[in-house]
């Protein structure tokens, strides 16, 4: 977590929010990919936050495909996507800061993925 404010970063990593000491990573494990057409793909899988699993679909847009600059004979495809999740539904915080009007409940997540394939 890097919000450019060290005190806020420390608080977000505390048990009040992410509890990074007990849960140092979040993961997403894909289960199925479907082509939605026009360079759009849906990646269905399981998002794990703080030891809890959530069925989640990540929408991806193909950014492009080209030969990998460092691996001759290998293509690289780039994908970008974003989702917004309700942090309270994912047990990130208890809502007290949201009720105070200090911290919103919606979290915007941007992700970028590169995939390699041999020609």
C-alpha cells in the first residue's frame, strides 16, 4: 500500500483494514476465460482477501500483441482491466470510518496483465 502518506499507509495495513501482518497477500485464481468479443474477455475466478474467497469476474481488454523484445520467437499480449469492489463486503474494515464519512466503501482496482506465448 502506497498512498504517499506514511501514517495512512500504516493505518491501512493495520487490523482496522487489511491486517497485513496476518494476511500479507491477496490472490486471484482464474478458473475460466470467456471471449466477450471486440477484444474484451471475462476472467472468472476466486479472489482471496484476508483468508476469505469470493467468486469474481475480472473484465479485461486486449491492449495489443507483439513480439517480446527480449525473447525471440515469443509473443507478448497485454491486457488491462478494472473493477470496483465494496471493501465492507470483503471484510476490509468494519464500517466505522465509512459511517463517519472519512473513508468510502468502494475501492477501485486497476490491473494490467502480460501473457507470453511461443510462436
